[in-house]
């Protein structure tokens, strides 16, 4: 694995696209391929061969069947890449654990995956496997809805001054500079926030704007009021942003919670890819 994460170094050498072969993976495949190409990064398509050891002695050829299904799930990825990218399967009893373990073994700088998978319910905004990958992965995770594509217009960074949003700001700066895109910085306050909290939000935005301008980027920042996830998605739409960058948790995030509620709702409601970053 690289000694520094992408958010620290800005170097993207290995892109891992996780797919289960469902339509939900289409945006992740499209975006992951374009991202790897734009950075000259090594691209790998991954599918998990689900294999429960408890049943292996009861079901004949269970492992072989799991491997076959995993290979079949990579068909759409191979079709999109024309067979020019590496593909691999990873055996695991749980999809999320398999994806995280494979990413660590392969030294992935970023995981790209769909918002939900085959087992996802339409009423659930973010699939369980996606939420758990974001929570456990040691690298940033780019979650792409079905119609997603690589950003080419505008990037929106959500910040609250926490260590999580500090890491998100570094990643957003690297991506904006690489793509030559403008970036908007937004912090959200609610009607119940104190004047001190509002001042902290203003300071967080000002600090990020100053830092990003130091990279030679076109930047604007503002503090908005509302429910955080709704305000972030609305700000992205108003700015014409086709990428949102957030920290996995906010100021009140608990470490024992795998994915903060604001990040999860932003992922679930955004029409564009959402990059989730940790310190």
C-alpha cells in the first residue's frame, strides 16, 4: 500500500472498481474507468465470490459456483474496458469485508462502487455493503449513482472544520487542480446553532477558501442554513457541481458509527458521485 493516502499526496496510482454485475454498478464502472484514465492510474475491476464456509460441506461445488458468478459479474466491466483492464475476484463470506480486504491487498488508492447492489432495497438510500465499505476502508471511497460520469464542470466541498472535512478538503483540492475545475466550499448551520457555532462555520469556510486559492484554484465559499444533507445537495445543484466531496463524519460523528448520517444522506440523495474521505 502507498505510504500516504490520496487525500494527503494527491497521487492516484491504483483505482479499484467494485461491481456485482447489477445495473447499480453502471455509474461506478463508467466513472472509475474515466478516473483511472484521467490520472494514468492502474485500473482493476473487482467482484466478490460469496462463499459461506458453513454451507461448503452441504452444497456441492459451492466455491466453484461462487467463483463462476463473480466472474460473470465482471462481464459489464470487461465490456466497458474492452478487456484492457485487470480483473480479479476475491472470496469472502461478506461483500463489504471482501471489498475492503481486496483493496488493502491490492494497495488501492481509491475504491469506486455503486450506491447499492443487487441486495439493496429501493427504499434504502445507501446499500448496507456500500455503507460498510465506506466505514471500514482505509482509502477514500467514491460512490457513484447509476447515471454518474466523471466530473467535468464543478466540485463542491462540504466542510464543518472537523478532521474529517480537513481530509476531504485536501482530496477536493487535488481533484480540482488535476481537472482544472472551479470549486465551491459550503458549510451548513441550523436555526438552533449558536452564534459561536456560526462563526466557526464562517471561519472553516474562509480557511478552506484561502488554502484552495493557494493552489491556484477558482474558489468561492459560503455558509448556508438548513438541514445539513439537504443544504449540501441543494448547494451542489445550484453550483452545477458534478462531484461532491465530504468527510465520512462530522463534528459530532462518533467513531463507533461506520458512516455519519449526513454523509449517508448526501450519498443517497445526490445525483452525482460523492467522494467520502477520512483523516
